[in-house]
C-alpha cells in the first residue's frame, strides 16, 4: 500500500481547504485527540491530510511510527492500514475523493475486512 508523508512549510486551515478544493476533493477540518492507541484500521477513500497545529504520532501496518507536527502532509490511498497513537492532539484538514455522505459505517474499518483490491 503506497502512501507518502512529507514535511512542508506549515499552512493555515484555510489554505489547506483551498488546496483540497483545487484537487477536486471534499474537505473537512477537525481535532484528532487520542488518549489511547487506536486499533489498526483503514478507510474506504483516498485522502490527503495536513497537520495544521499540534503534535502526535501515527503508525503504519508494519509498525513504522511517524511523528506529526504542523507542516506534515499525508497522502494515502483507500485501504491504507494505520493507527493514531496515544498522546496525539492535532488539528487536521482532510481531503477525500468521496463526499462524507457516502462513507459507510464504521469509518475505521477492520483490517480483515479490507478488500483484496485495496491491499496491493
């Protein structure tokens, strides 16, 4: 599963939402606060995420941990296995290729339920 995390010059929430719209994606901003490690999961949409403020950590399916800070940008395809780790307190802007009203529940899907087409 290919994903890319880069560190760029931090941008504002408004700038990130403008970038999302320019990509043709659907955007939202929210606070992600984790007191416990999340379980490994995936989402059904392609996403690009900017860290606007705060700090935290995420881990991929192989346990590789990435520190999050303003300016971090994650681009991930649908099916990317990941989890947010305890102590994370960040403001995020997320852009997705699917509008929120078509997302299915639960948002965080079990690894065993990931379609084969999304695991390569």
